[in-house]
């Protein structure tokens, strides 16, 4: 009997090891040698699955983005008009979401000089903005927002608040605790009539 | 007569060339060879002024931070209670401020794995937060804010709005024009009673 290798599973394993490396030691630590050492496999295997370290770095970004999408979907399935839940799904309120932001901030730096990656960042940010707009419009239709709220402006403020709070919390976690992040978010939601 | 070299001026020149390199091509482009080529001087001169490229990269960050401080001081000297002006001084509303944000996002990525640089980022962000709080408290003392405004929460929202809007504008300048950035900022200021 030949031994079958589950290539997708192997790719996922290498990606997960790479993600942990990026979170702990940054994009610069992502070398074939480091990944192979962390995975306990040969460099040849790493190179077999990923053409170069940019491709592997992108896979770690995509993995973080997928986790984030799953959290968002879970909120939307529970209650599509849960504005606070939609924001909290992408705030660094626990280890998983904090790790994701470390990957995203590393990705931003690379995206500054890659038009393809900048386009991805743009799409993701636009997706967030549209998701927030959709939710606010739904709330507005039910008369749950203050009557003078401009939905588009409010979505813009919330969409900007997310990376802003994330930057504060990543670099100053003692000051920007989950409780403080939630407090600032709640204050913004209160202004538009949500509590 | 011996020829005197103005070492400070030379250091500034090399820093400015490095800053342009980082803005255009990212942190990875900052090599002794690239800087020397752009400066039209020998690698020895670059190495004479900067021990390594991390030191030079930090100098480009410090230069961007200095420009930003000058813009802020200009606003404060004109009117220390100009909340909108204080925020706009650090939004990517023109080429200079956009360039600064490119340097800062590149710096963030490096700061993820450098405790010294993370501490600098933390201090700068805290400085922004305190500056906003001070301004809002002054406005509040003059009765110019809505009476129910919590100054600390409002400062937190504005401090988070800045990097959030910057991230949108850096990666999606067509959508996040200066007019749109100002519109979202104005909507936030209107909510607390400022116009």
C-alpha cells in the first residue's frame, strides 16, 4: 500500500507554524530554515509547499482573515443587527484576535509596497465598512438609531475605530484593556442611540 | 584652511534620503547600498553616520515624528482649543502627512518585535491621547461641549479615529479622500457638540 500524504493538511500545518512565528517574532523571522526548525521537518518540505516566504506569509495572513470571517459569521447568524458584536469580532479582546492583529499590522507594512496586497487590504477594509453600513441600515429601518444619525458617517467612524483601537491595544495592552476598548466602543454606540 | 564637514547636516541629509526610500519602497529597501546610491556617496559615509540600518530606519521615524510635532505645535500656538486642527495635523490629508503615515506603519511592523520601539510607539500614542484630552477639557471648561460628554471617552474615540482613518486613506486613497476623512471627523466632533 502506498502512503498517501494529505497535502492540504500539511500545507495547513506549515501555515499554522508560520503564523505562530510571525506573531511571536515578526515577518523577518519567516525563513525556510526557521519554519523547518519549528515544524521539525526538512527545508525541502517547506519549499515544496510554498514557493517563497512571501507566499507563506500571505498564507498566514489569509488564515488570520479566515478566522476573523468565522467570528463575524457567528455573530451574524446569531443576530445580524448585533452592531456591538460585529465590532467586537474584530477587536483585539482576546489572544486569538490579538494574534490576528499582529499578523495584520505586519501585513500592512508589506502591503505598503505591494499593489496586489494593498488591493487585498482595501477589499477587506471595504468589506468591513459595508458590513457595518448594512447592520446600521437594518437598525435604522427598525427605528433603533437616533433619528439624526447619518448611517454612512456612523459606519465610517466605527470602521476607523477598529484599527485605531487595535493599534492602541497591541502596543499598550495594559492601558487599553478589553474593558477599556469596550468602553470606548460603547460610548460611540451610545452616541448613535444604541446601548 | 581645513575643510570642515557639518556632521549634523550630513546626518540629516542621509536621513532624508532614507526617509524617501522607506516611503517609496518600504523598510526592506533600506540597505547601505541603496542609501549610498540614492545619496550619490560611498557606502563608507553611510556606515560612518549610522551603525546599522535599524538605526537609520529609526532616524527616519524620528524625522517623521518631528514634522508631526511641528504641525501640532503650529495648531496649538494658533488656538490651543482647535480640536479639529489637532486631529487634522495627524491625518493623511496631504503628501507630507501621507508620507509620515507610510513611515509609521512600517515602524509599527518593526515595533511588534522590538520592546524599545513598542515603548516609543506607546509614548507617542499616549501623548496624542493626553493632547486630545487636554483640548477637550479646555473646551468643556468653556461650556463648548455637549453637557453629557465624557471627556476621557471622547478623547479615546478621537485618538482611535486617527490611525483608523489613516489606515483607510493609505490603502484606499481614492475612496478615503481628504474630504471624506474630514467628513467623518466632523461627524464625530458634531456628536460631542463641536462644529
